[in-house]
C-alpha cells in the first residue's frame, strides 16, 4: 500500500496487507472505495475497503471462486 503526494507524485509506503496465496490480479472499483484481489493459489477472491483518508486496506469478505482465478473485472450496474 502507498500514499501519493499530490504535489510531487512521491510514493510513501503504508505497509502491507495480507492477501490470499499467490495474488494474481486486483482491481479498484470506480468509486475508489473498494479493492478486489484474486488469489490464484487459494482459489479465492477477497474484497477490501479502502480507507479514503489513509489509503490503507481493511478486508471485508472472502469468496471461494473455483480453480485458478486470474482476472478481476468490476462493472457498474444500472
């Protein structure tokens, strides 16, 4: 996880967040509030909430998705 200085573009590390085994793909929803990550080695998908003030991630829910998830696509409905 990183924060970005809006004036300089400089990255600052915020630490790391545990993910599923062999993280393969991730995507951020259009609102910027959620990150979804696929764990290729765990056959799971984890949804994280992004703290908009700090940029840190908080795990919300993990889903079993079947063998070898390799792509995360977020679509807007309605």
